C-alpha cells in the first residue's frame, strides 16, 4: 500500500489512497487538486525528499468546503465584577478524498 506525506496549510498529513481528510480551507474553484509529496512509502521502499520528492504527486478530489469544525468557545470572566463575555469560533475546512499517489 502506497502512503505519502503531504504539506498543506502549514501542516503535514500522512495519507493513503482512499483517505478522507478535513484540512484548512483551500481557496480553489477546481474539483481536483494536486499536492507535492514530502515523503513516499511504497512497501519496503521509502523515498524522502529534500524538501519534496521529484516526480511524486498526490491527487485529490475536493468534496466540500464549509464551516465543518466544531464550535470553540472562550469565556472571559471576572469574579464579583459582573464581567462575563463569551466568544465563539468555527473553523472553515475543506474535505478532500485522496484518489491517487504516483
């Protein structure tokens, strides 16, 4: 089984064919996207790039882009002062499916 390490959104992911990932939002109108591989594992053979592996490419289909993450809340509270504020944040994410590692 082929596996690869890709970099997107200042993060690295270990992926295999058929994996579905939630990554940081991609500003792309395309339905397919290609990533450069930092490392490729093919059975016993391991190729490590400096910084990328030449002629290695990971193809993926974009499934959905939306606010998919859980809502994170932060609370500011001071006892006996009637100070209480709540802030919420929901991350924009893109769901991709890895189709091919070549």
